[in-house]
C-alpha cells in the first residue's frame, strides 16, 4: 500500500516538473524541408542587431483561435529576441484606446522600438514584419537621391523600363526618395544616403557633371547603372573612378534552358563581398555590359568584383539586333565569364565612401525586378551603400518542398502522371472499397 502511494507521489511530482519545464522553457524543431516555420537567416540577423526591447500591441477581438495564430507568428521572432513583448487588446472592450491608436483593421499590429513605432495589418508575412523591423532600426532617415531629366529609369516611374517598383520597395525598407534638380541647386545635397544614376539616355550638361564629380570627391556614395558604352557626358566620373567599360553585349547561350533570349545573362557566381555574402539566388541581366575597375592608389579606391555572368558565353562586340544570329568570333569577341558589376570603397574623413557600378539597368526595371533574386540583390546594394551592412541578405523563404517538375519525355511523363493520379484517386478509392468489403463481411458474420 505504501509502495503504491509512494509511486503515485513520484508520478505527481513528475507531472508537476514536466508542466513547469514546458512553461519555462520552449524547445522546437522545424522538420519541413524549406524550414518554413522558422525565420530566415536574414530576419534573425535583423532581430539580433536590435538593441533594446520591442513591444507589440495587437488590436484583435476575443477570438482564441485567431489570437493563437497571431501569437504563433510573433513567437518565431520571440525565440530570436526574448525581450519582444506582445499585448492583445480587444477594441470592443477598449474603444477609446483603439480610436486613439487609429486602428482601422481587425488584427492591426503596432510595433514600438526605441520611441519609434510602425504598424502591420493582416495577413502577416515574415518579409513584411522584417521590413517593419528594418524601418524601426534605421535611426536616421537619409534620402536616396536620384538623377532625373535625361531619360533615366525613374525611381517613381510606372513604365516597363522604369524602376518604380524598386523605389517602392526602398520606401518599405525605411528609405525616402529625393530628386534634387542639379540645374537649380548649387550642389548635390551632402546629407543624402547616396545618389542613383540610372542609365541616362541623353547627354548630361557639364554643369551637372561637375556637381556630381564634386559630390563624389566630397565623399558621396553612388549607385550608377550603365546600359551601354555611351556615358552621356559622365566620362569625367568614369575617369575619376578608374572605370573601364568594354563595348559589346553579353551573350549567354545557357539562357535557352530558361526559355530566354541569348542576350539575357543569368548569374550564379558572385564575388566575395558584403553585398553578396551568402547570396545564392539566381539573377538575370538583359543586355548586360562588361565593366571593370582597378584599385587606385591615387584616389584610394579598393575595388571588388560583384557579379560574373555567362561562363559558357561571351561578350559580343559586333552589332546585335532582333534579327542577328549570334555566333562566337574568337578574333573579336571576349569569352566568358564576364564581369558586369563592381563595388568600390575608400576611407574618407571620419566615414567611408562607397560606390557601386553595374553594367545593366534592366535587372531592376519594373519588367524584370520580380525575376529570381533581382530585387534582393538591388536591396543589398542600397543597404551596403547606406552603411547598413547588418541589414543585408533579407531573403524570402524558399518553398522547396512545394515544387514538382514533370519530365518532358513521354514515358517518364506517363509514369509521373500514373503515380500522381494513383495516389490522389486510385489509392483512396481502393481503401474505401476495401473498408466497405471488410465492414460488409463482419456484418454478415
């Protein structure tokens, strides 16, 4: 009797300890192939560099299931940042609080960090939440300035060749856009994060070029996209940077496997640099140009190659149009791989100076920015130019386990469809019939 009582006591103590440990400590493991239930490395990096607590207020009705869904989403961030606190507020019970907060949607979330706040509305997505935390992490809102008035790709433009969608994404990351008119202002504003020159189509006046050069000489950061060897009056800038642009268009025959034109170059190889660290997404560059630069002891530039394309292609130096059938000429063409982007930096006063030049503007155009990792690469470049190295590589979560590729040859295609429909239709029907037969036999017995 005493032995049984002692066993019951030990069992109750065990239950109590299990309950206590499960409340105080949380252990989880994501077994999905694409780890879709945990944060990406980029999001974890953003959360880890946030110093101080983050407070989250969620205005949602008393729906336990809905609140659990929200809490599960936030808990992914709390595992990386334990001092992230969440508070649920029922707008029906606290109407004055909801009104003062300007709540307009069920489940609206207000996130506070270091006396700054931002808000998120359902549906909740990791990329949106991480973008919000990035915006709150930026202590200084510095403008991304862009040159305009010479046929450039516009950062707020809606045309296919413009880069307006990229501009929208920059604003979501906490940047503001500015468009100084260099024909009116005395100098390029020195308090901006960078100046963007996106493939001008007409010559830039000498006065404007002189102001841009003084801006760079004074330590200003620059993102320059070049679509052809005609620099439209910016030759003094190229000379100061030591930039070398080789005439011609990159030809990448491997693009045929993606159903693309040979003039579309695909990149899989990236240089060793903060911009491309752990960057493994495929990017594409329509009508890319070859460029390079060398370390400059005179001006102090340190140069890094960023993107190489067409390892099995070449730089076509002859004229290429829609009717031209391209073929490699070992006398005039340059075999791949071809470098199309460089990153340059140097020490300037108390702060560093950074420049990125890309032999392509199409990759950020509204038409192509959604392809592969084009947007991610562009965001990484801007973050690096702005000095926000900790915010680089915020990549979307790949869903590797939801893609099924059906072989193209008839026999394998037949087997694939047989397996697919067999598991989806035939097997369930067989199990249903077997269940009915077994039930019927037992009923007759």
